[in-house]
C-alpha cells in the first residue's frame, strides 16, 4: 500500500495538478511513505527544491490540500477506508550530509 500511495502522489505532483501560483508541485518529491499497522494513517515524507518557497511553506500548502489529496488517493487505490495523510519534511538527506562532513573531518 505504501508503494501505491507513493506512486499516486508522485504522479499527481509531477502533473502539477494543484495549479498553485506560488508552489510548483513538480519540484516536490515523495521520498518515503510509511503506513500504520491499522492502515488508517499514512506518513508521507517529502522534499521540496526551490529558492522562492521554504519547505515549511510547502508543508503548510500540503496540509491545506490534504482533503483533495486524500480524495485522489481514494480514487486511484480502491480501499474500504481512505487513510489519513500526514505530511512531513524529510531531513534524512541533510542528516546524511552532516554525518559525511563529520567523517571527512576525522580523516
């Protein structure tokens, strides 16, 4: 289910289907999707690449559009219940860079 949610959201963002003037969803990447054991909650980790918009603004944009995104997921994936989508900024790349810099300093 996680892979399907990731696919649906990624395709949706790639098509820029939300048509927002400020946020271009084509620059939005779904990096990870984690589904709870009860299948009622889905954590979606995203990154956003832009000089004009902060990741926090993008996250707020996603939270405001969550009902529409849930509807799209429900249409694409046939489920008895459409899970709640919870969006988070994925900071794993920043963390990996920090560790890499620390390792280079040691050497």
